[in-house]
C-alpha cells in the first residue's frame, strides 16, 4: 500500500508546485488546472490508504472532499465565493472533529489546548476583527471556534495514544487557515500563499495517510 500511495502523493506535490507558480504569476487558468488536481491527490491518497475500511476513515474522506470543494470555491474572488468556500471548509472541519472524537481523547490535553487556542483567538480577534467588514464577523468567529475545536481534539487524541501524524496534519491545516484569513481579510499577497498552501496540502496528505494507523471501526 505505501507504494500505491506514492503516485497520488507525488501528484499532489507536483500540482502544488504548479499552483504556487500560478499564484505567483496570477494565472487564473493555472489555478483552475493545478488546484483541483492537487486536492484530488489527497483524496486519492486517503482512498488508497484505506479510508473506506473504517468509520474514522470515512469521516476523514468526507472532510477531504469538503476541503476540495472549498479549494475550488476559493479560486473565485467574489465575496459569495469566499463565504461559500468558508462554509465548505467549516463543514470539513466538523467532519474532522467527529473523526477525532470517535478515536477517543485525553480530556485534559484537549481542554488545555482549547484554552490556549481561545486566548490566541481572543488576541487575534481584538486585533483584526475591527478591520473586517461587520457582516463577516459571525462567520469568521464560528469558523475560528470550529478549527480550534478540531485542533484541540487532535491534541487530545494523540495524547490518548493516537498516531502523531493526526496532530501534525491538523496543526498544519490550522496554520494554513491563518494564511487564508490574512490573505482574504487583512492583507492580500503572494507571501501568504507561499507558506499557507504547502502547509495546507502537506497537512491534508498527513490526515489522508492517518487512516492507515487507525483500526476499524
């Protein structure tokens, strides 16, 4: 199975490289060609890794599918496209929350992590929410709450003996969301995507591979 996974992983990595070039050149066609392909690669990776063989794997696959939908929606520059993409990613994170919850988790590790992330969110909110249009405040706050819960449960799951790759993937996904927020809500620029996109795709690949390390169901 590891050999079978190498192809979709390589596809994602190569498509990611092409996507970074397209982002740098502001090539809309390049984004439409490379971004869906890179995202399809992490879905294929999960399928080859055995996502259909466990309930955990199914929820991870749902999260990956919703993430791919969000990727495509965020190619658009309109407010409607952004909000739709935000909703797709939010639902994807909800799927990950369910997946990590099902694994079982150390409640103290999850609570402590959640508290730290709450403090971080409050600090970021106080600093940046005033710069965001009022109509986007609630969606952004809801999204921040869900991704923080997702990461807190990933920490709790790993503290309770789940494989470390789950936390690595969740943490990279969380970090990549910060780059998207900065780019779309605060200050746009290629630098956001230069580090955010690699973090995102590597994180998603790790979550896709994580299904190998979870026993059914």
